[in-house]
């Protein structure tokens, strides 16, 4: 019982449980039972963790644990503060949901990779908990690497697929390039503060020349993990090719670890340089616009969701950038609005993006395809999934009365306040950018929802799809209910984020009621209720009216065409074609048309449309292939003749000896 | 209290008349007598008594679309001040909710269109969401400009702020705003030169093509919602373009109603003297409107 009353002990215990949850599966001979054990242990750990989080939010201070390990990096310190707590909220919720979902989505009965997958899912979640609790640079890096590498093993579950291999390699290169930057960060931290232990908040002077390098290193290392443009290139492939519940964790949780890292690094310094806030703001705006424009051009269901993650990370960074700019210009409202916007969006994105990825898993399970243009009419066959997916889509577009609107509202109010009061209101330009992003998100998700769930099935697979079982529906129900509840009662979200905001901005006193005077989250509850009541009343009136009037059914009106087929429906690619052309400079999908010499194309000619990724396909892949060409000369040194290798070693030692003398 | 009741009555009852006025103006330009001013009311009543045809392809989304759209626009109508009177509901930051309610309305109209599986309606939905995506930044830049002038985030304060004195002081930026907002008004309400509500060719339509399969009361709800949207966006336009007050509460209501009717005549005139733009030109004009409002903002910042 002493353990339960101490939130930190609960958290560490939950992390250990999660890490060990998949272990029985690796040894037990009964895979199905082992998977159930793992799921139940993970759910128990999540409940325990959530309990600790509630205690921490209630104001209980977490203890500091120090572990004297025999490594020369100082003691391994675990501690929890409000910033960590904020990130733990979605972590335990999504981990619990995913554990249940995976029982039906990746059943051990059918898939022999289930044991491995279950093990790494547990390890992955545990590593993220430790990342959030670690207060020693080396311990942090260890947890970070366990997280990054288990994500690699998770996403390469279906490793026989060439596409999976490629995105796995891209991910591995990207994450380790980022880790390299983190080595720079933590080495410099050690040389400045004299210890690998994290310094106290605002303990380091930013005037120090190494401080700039540390911030840039954090931006590269953590920004790459978060998927901030232009370091986002690994993200669409990795999210698309991983099993869907893993994508949910990667997008909903792992990207946030990058955000956490940047926030944590910034908190070390006394004052923030001017450029950092603006840089984050600009990168955030770029990621938001470019991410959602990329998403609109996608044909692959999960790539679309992955690109929209880039957009959401962009929105989070817009909030952080606003807050930093506000700290610079001594504008408290910009600071609180920016931080609230960012922090609430962190929780929200964890909810609705995980929901959408779990939903995409149901779709893939039911239709066997990830291609949007091969689906259609699924709302009839999957009524529950289609409802939850609609809730997720509305939430991610930031539309009232769902939760996505709450975070964006804070950002708008902050930006417009800047527009009113700042002498040169550059930050106010965030508002039209957000409006554009919101408009693009509506295009993207109307396309996704409309083409996938509505109309009639475009293929036989779509026509014979089936609804998922209760184990997959249940977790989605939980997440969808979370989106709806926090959207209807934004006070809930504000209260969850408030401790972290006060901690981060150093605000004393009753933040919630003070913010309530500036940002209308209280009237929003009334307005949302009014909206829902009005819609329900109209629906009741309409149905009543309908029951008294004659009604008939028939096919959709098709200009009196006699033989319509489902293939004549509008496709997702045609739906987004107009907007993709408008944003051609950012998106530029590959189109291969046959050249038309006569009225009709020759037999066998095809039209090809493929969404491309500017950074990966146009910049990195050519550079890497040139580098590979260069290395092919060096490869001659490696020929497999053992005695020559021994000679290399001898020669190296010899040269070193001469150099040392 | 009286003002709230009058606000609700105007918002609920006036919209169809605006459509009637537009039709009458167009008829006058074409040298016809035209349908009576109250024809849209008769149409709505008639539609409420008509039976419905539902496509076998559709689901509940098809039925929910018009209803959620109307609910969202109704809530938006409670937030916008009509004339010189404050709106019944008003709070700091209501402008953001106002803009996003239209987003919700658009989302549901578009998915209801896609629910039929018709490629015409898919085409219309794609156009609607794309063009609206371009009008949203314009609206926000205009609102920020007004917010800076009036130092408020409340639609009611912000839109009742312009006065003749302010027009004299900041005439250029007000004029730019008015032009930009008029373009937004025409585009959002699917009027010529962006969309032709009376065309007979589905391929060239935007809004009308999205609602091809709706019938009976649902179609009535859609028509009414479109008219209400015209009133709500028209109210924003009039509040900025016509900043006069009579000093008398009832006088102000009268001024507003007359101004709305004049605005309808103006829209009718535009529809009569202009042709619909080619589809590829529409984004250019919309981006042009965004730049106009950005100019207005620059002038205010100066």
C-alpha cells in the first residue's frame, strides 16, 4: 500500500510491468494465453500509471529516486514534474487501448509474429515512460535508444515486404542521425554543468556560446523525432508500414517524445534567444501547411494519417513558438495561450490520431488494402467504426464540438491578441495560417471519410468487408468518447494542461480562472451543448416529419445513365486534385500520362499517380545514392580475406604507435 | 430582451425574402416580371409537405448532413450582430467559433454529398471545400484587422465598431476590407461569378450539385440554411460597409433590414451583369481577395 500512495513508485512499477509484459510470450509454448497475459499486464500497468498521473495532477509531489549504477555517468536519477505528467496522460491511455486492440488485430492464433510484436510494444511503452522520467543524460539516451530501436523492430514486423524494409532503413538512419545530435547535446550539457544530471529549470545561461549549439542539436535530434519539417521524411513511410496499433503509438505518443525533448531542453536555460521562438514558429507553420498539403495528396490511408501527424506536430510547435515569442516580448497572454494551445493539442492529438490509426487498422483488417480509392461504402458494413472515424475526423479538423477545436482556439486567441496589442504583430499571422491549415484539413478528411466510408464499394474486397470484433471496437469507443467529452467540456482539457503551463511559464496563482477570462472555454461548453441540442432537435423534427410523408428509394440520380458502376464514382485522387495543383510547389505528385496521338490512348497505356515526398525523394535519396556510389570504391577494402583484415589491424596499431610517439 | 427577440425573429424569418429579392432583381434585369418576393417561403412550405426519395447508396450521414449544417449556421446566427445591435450571445473569442461553425457546416454538406456516390456530387464537394479553404484566411485577416482597430475579440464589439468617423480616418483599409468581404460573401454563398445556382449543367455547379439527391423536407432545410448563411455573412458585410446609426433602437433594426434587402438587390445586379468565371480563375480571385484584406491589415498596422 505504501507503493500505491507514492506516484513515482507507481510509475516506475508500471514501466517495469510494461517492459516485462511481453516476456512470457517469448518463452511460453501457448502463444494465445501469453498474449492475453501481456495485454492484461499492460492494461494493469496503464491503470496503475493513470492512477499515479491523477495523483500527480492533484498536486501530490513525486519523489526523486536515485540509482547508483556502476557506470561512470553519475547516479541514474528518476523524477517526475508537471511537464512529464502532461506527456504521461495520453501515454497510459493509448497504451492501455492498444494492448486490448492488439488481441484482436494481431492475434497470436493467426500471426506468428505476435509474440515478438507484443514484447516490443511493451518495451516501447516502457521506454517512453523512462524517457519522461529520466533526469540523467545518459539514462535518458539509453531509454531513448530502447524506444527508437524497439520502434524499428515494431515497424519491420512484416519484414519480408520490400517497402517495409526500405522505410525501416530510412527510419533507422533518421533516428540515429538524430541520436547523434543528442550525443552532442548531452556532452555539451555535461561540459557546461559538470554533470550528466539534468540541470534545474532555468539554471543555465543562454549567453554561453555552447548554448546555441545545444539548442540547434536539440532541434535536430528532437525535432527529427517529432517529425518537424524538414526532418519529417522518415515519418510517412514508417507510420504507413507499421501495424496499425503500432502506428497509433508512434504517431500519438512517440512523436511527442521529440516535443518533450525540445521543451525539456528549453527549460534548462534562463533566457531564450529571440531566434529560437521565431524559428520554432516558422518551422511549425511550415510543417502544418506542408504536412496537411502532403496529406491531401496521398492515396494510402495510413500515409495520409501520417502526413497529417506532421501537420499536428506543426500546430504544437506553432503553440510553443508563440509562447517563446511571448516570453521574449513579455506578453503573458501569448505565453499562456501558446502553451495551453500546444499542451492541449498534445493530449488531443494523442486521442484522435490514435483513434484514427486504430480505425485504419479495422479498415485494413476488413478490406485487406490501404488504398483509399479501392474502398467505399464501408459505413454500411462497419457502422461502429464509421461513427468513431467520423468523430476522429471532425476532431482532427479542429471542428466544434470536438476536442481538436479547444487547442486551436487557444492559439487563435493568442495570435489575435498579439494582433491587437503588439506594435508589430507578426505572430498574428498565425491566425490566417491556422485558418488555411484548417481548410486543408477539412479537404483531406472529407476526402478520407467520404471516399472510404460513403458511396458504394469500389472493389469486391470493400463490398465483402466486415466490422471488427468488440476487442477492436472497445478501445476506439474509449478514445472517441474521450474526444467527445473533452470537446464538450473543454474545462477538463484546461485543467489537465494547467499544471504543466504554470510550471513551464512560472506562473503562480489560479491560472485556470484567469485564462478563462481571456479564452472562452467556459462559454464553449454552452455553445457546444446548444449546437448538439439544436442538431438533435432538428433531427427529431425531421424524422417526425419524414414519418408522415411518403418516401421512396431508388438509385442515385445519374443523369439518366442506364448502367452506372461503382467505378464511376469520384475517387480520392480526383477529390484532392484541385488543391494538390494549387499547392504544386509543396506537394508535386508524380503523374505519368500516356501521350495522346489520336482520340483514344493506345491499348495498354496507363496513367500513374503517385504522391511523392520532396525531401526524401528529391533530395535525400539522390544524395545517398551518390554517397553509396562513392563508398563502392571503399568497399573493395572489404573482401572477406581474413589474413588481410588482420593486416589492417596491425597496420592501424602500428600507425597509432608511431603517432603516439 | 426585446432586442434578442427581434434578432431571433429577423434571423429566422428574413432569410428567404433575400432569395426572393435576388430572383426578382434578376428577373427585372431580364425584362421579366419574375416570381413574387415571397416565393421562397411558398417553396419552403411546399417542400416541407413533399415526400422524399432516398438513394439506396446513402446512409444516415446523408440525412444528418443538412440538419447539422443548419444547426451550425443557426448557432453562428446567434453570434453575429445584426446592424448596430449586439448579438444575443457574445463572448471574448467568439469570432473563432463563428468561423469554425461554417467549417462544420461545410464538412457535413460535403460528406452528405459524397454519401450518394454520384461523381457529380463528389465534384461539387471537392470544389466547395477547396474554394472555402481559400476564403477562410481572408475572413480571418479581415477579422484581425477589425480586432486591432476595435481592440476586441468579440464579434459584437468588433463589427459594431466602424463608424462614419472611422471610415473617414481609415477609408482605404475599410474600402479594401469591404471589397474582400464582398468577394467572400459571393464565394461562400455560391453566387455568380463563383457559382451559378440556376444553371442547368451539373458539371459547372458547385453548391447546387452537392444537393442534387436531397428532396422533400431535407431539401427545404438546405435551401433555408443557404438563405440563413446569406443573412449571416451579409450582416458582417453590412456592419462594416454601412456604419450608420439612427440613435433609435427600432430605427436601427429597420436600417439593417433595408440594408440587407439592398444588399440582395446588389447581389442580384452582380448576378445579372456578370458571367460565371471559369473554374480555374476562381482560386485566383479568391487569393486576390486574401491579398486585398492583407493590404487592409498593412494599412491599419502602418
